[in-house]
C-alpha cells in the first residue's frame, strides 16, 4: 500500500492548483506529545484482558463470594478483529458504527505511533481491524475472528442492579488479578477511584489571536483501556469531556474526522481519517497545545482541521451566506507536494477520457481507487497562515462544485490537466483552448475567497493571490469592495456561468442596479 501511495502522489501533481506563497483555562502545556512517535506502532508483550468474561467472574467472586451467585455475569460484548478485503468492505463496517483500530488492544505498546500493519499481512493489503461489538452483533460478509468474550458491567443493567456490589471496584480487581495493576491510576484496590477524562486541545497561530492558544475545533478525541472505548468531539474552543469513567490510564488519540462531517487523510492505508496518537495518560484526561515546533504531522493536521472548521462555520447565513462543501468531504495532506487541488473524486467527478488515459497511463487507476476530494500540498508551507490559505482556496472550489455539479467539474479539471500537459507544466496554461472559461471563473472565485478570508483573519491589506495568472480575481475583489459581496457573487456561480462573459451577464441580470460598477470592474481588466 505504501508503494501505491508513492505513485499516487506523483499522479496528483498533474491535477493540482498552482499556488502562490502567502505573504477557564488549564495551564498551557507546550511540551505534551512532542516526544511521541507518529510513525509505526511497535507492540510489546501480550497482556491478559481483564474484561474477559471469566476474568470478571473471578474478580467478582474474590470480592463478593456470597453475592456472586445473585449477580450472574454473562458475556455482553465480543472483542473481535476484521480483515476487510478492500475499501468497500471497510466502509461497510464503518457504516455499522464500529470504532476500529489497526492494532490489537491486548498488547502493551513498546513504541507509540499512529499506525500498525500486521507483519503477516501483505503491505499492499488492508491490515486487521480490531473492534468491540455487542454479543448479538450480526456480522456482515467480511472475514472476522472472535478473540475474547467479554463483560462490561455498564452493558448489563440487570447484573449491575444487584445491590451491594461496587462494579468499579470489581473492574479494578480484574486488572489486579490479570497482572495489570500497574495500569491503574493508583496501586490500591480498596476503593473505587474512577474519573471521566476531560481536557482541552489547543493550537497556536503566531500571526493571529495575539499568539495565544485557541481551540482545535470539532476534532474527535478517542481513548481506550483494553476493550473499553469512548470518543467525543471537541467544541469550538477545543474542550472535550468523555462519557465513560476510567480507573486505569487510557491511551488517547486524535481522529481527524470532524463534527462538521469532513475527514482529513487516510491512516497510511484506506482508513477514512488520519490518527495522531497522544499516548497513555491519566484518566483525568489530556490537555495539550500544538505549535509549529510540535510534531510535524500533528501540526499540519490540526491546522487543516481548524481551517476547514472555520470555513464550514463561516458559510452560514449569518456570515458569508454561501453553500458549504459537502459534509462528507475527504481532504488529504501531501507533504511531498507544493500544489493543492479540488478534484472532488469522492463526490462523483469523472476524469476518465481518452486524453487523460493516454497521459496518466498506469497512474489513472490509482486516482480512481483512492478517490480524494481535496488535496493539500504542504511541501512549501511551514506556517499556520500558509496552510490556512491553501485550505480556504480549495474549499472555495468545493463550494463552487456544490452549485455546478460533476459535469461542470469534469470539464474544469480536464482543462487544467490538458493545459498542464501541453504547456510543459505551466499551471493553468495560457487561458486558451477548450473549457478555459471554466478555469477563468473557478480560479478567480477561489483566489478571491482565499484573499478575502486571509485578510479577515490576519488583517492588513487584501493579498494579491492569483493576480500573476491570466485570469483576474481582482474583478471580484473590485465588486466586493463596492457592495457586491461574496454571497452575491456566489449566487450566480451556477452551471451556466462557464466563462468571464457569462459571469458578467449573470451579474448584470441579478444586480441591474449595480450595472455601472459591474461594467467598471470588467472593463478595468480589458473586458468590455
């Protein structure tokens, strides 16, 4: 799979946008997580699972020998692993609401990391996916194995209702009897000592908010101790509180699927969202602050997350009042690329035609196989503001796509690829040839929006993004400055607006009282 991704990165260069460079609080913890590895997980020794039904029975009997016969422990959950044959099988499992991880849950972790691949599985295939399912789970037609039958007291109301039994204490006793007492938050088994994890995940943009940390918004925080899983989402300010209580020290991770619906990346293989491990920590929770000096993948993922969250939020009627991108958008980050793109493949665009097949050759099937919507190239982007700028540009394209549809987008992307090929690698070509007008309209809109959002975040004058090319985002800036704002401009960007002339015609039709301003805007850049 890693070899396939190497070729995919090369193929995506030709469908990428050419970009210009962008001119109550716990104490802030800048150090947490900086020494964690975000590469491959290294497993340690296998551990005895305290939640196995038989182990929970032993724990109950050792603490309450006279009550054990009244509190009958029966299996409530199954610890299983699946081996999806392809992405469709993985997505089938995901659609059932399963929380899956790519490494076994009953091993110690010798070296933390973001991903794991079973050495007995080919690197070009998906690895085992580990999950916990109810005992009566109806397994789909995907290869699976049951590892352990387990008991979770919170999933057995009848058993839990037996009076005089401290089930939290039983759980702690099961950890002790299975040799896992060192994982508990203290070394006593004489009392229940559980906590609901909570905390705050923040990030620093040195050029905004006075350089003070602000929340990593809407990101998924997940934790587990053996098979006991929980997850939640941070709020706008980065705060989160889990639903379950833990007496042991869970392992925490950020999963970059956002409460707004979009996801970032794939975790080496076909998983729909990248994962950044936060390691094992107290059941009280993890609080951390990400900066440019933090681990590189974590920083970039958090910036893309926040930029997209900001864009989706600002699309509302009370702000920019434009159509947001689709909620199930797939964004990929490519550290080896400079350019970014909005190919929208996951949402039905079809790049397949004879010209593209001839040029892409063996690369074409790879693009169709992985189906990204947005790719963000960060090879030349080291700061929050440069990544933020690129994300806003591509999401503006995604909003435009929602107005125009796939047939329009196929022509748009076709022009960009063909122009790139025939011009010897020149981004956007020279503005001539079939479907050049689609590029004119689309790139003018995206560069205009990029500059608008950049200025509103960072202040100063509006950056001249896109003004070195043959199209003119300056036209839209000129209109905006004179009262035809972004929602007005966006309102006309339908499938019939396929070039600069049709854009002007549409604006005149919708805003006849602004005729003089519209004519001035277009004539300033040589278009009567």
